[in-house]
């Protein structure tokens, strides 16, 4: 495990503890990583490079990329439209905590509408 991955995983685990106490939030697997899911839908996980990967509304994802806060996420040669990667912050927790809240709210809303 790389230093960035270990540091990202440690920060994620700290932040995830709060989410796991909420209704319908569990740990799940996505792209060989453990992540947070609401009603079975993943909303946040740590990628192999230590970035926090989040599902957000398309407009918010684009805004974060334009501001340089987040980067596009490409999986299997395809850029994922609503997924962004946020580098490990310094100092911690930086933007990760608030962005995880946004991702949780967004995916919870999507899951509830189904």
C-alpha cells in the first residue's frame, strides 16, 4: 500500500465513522475499494491513488473541476460524468468532510426516488 493510499484510507475511515451511524448507510465495494453506500448505492470511496472519489450532481462536479478542487475520474477508459476525485488535503480533513456530506445527500436523494 502506498503512503498516499494509506493516508487517504485513514482519513476516509475517520470521516466514514460518522456516516455509518446514519440510517441506510453501510460499507460496500466499488472498483476493488471499500466505500460508503446509502441504500446500496456507493457515494464515496478512496481510489488506488489515495484520492477521495465521490458521486455528485453533474453541475457541482463540473464546478469543482473548474475550480481545481477535484479531478475527473476515468474508469475502464471512460470518464465518469458525476464522479470526481479529490486529492488528499493538507491540512486534513480539508474539503473531504463537506464533500462527503454533499455526496451522501445527493445519492440518498437518488436512492429514495427509485
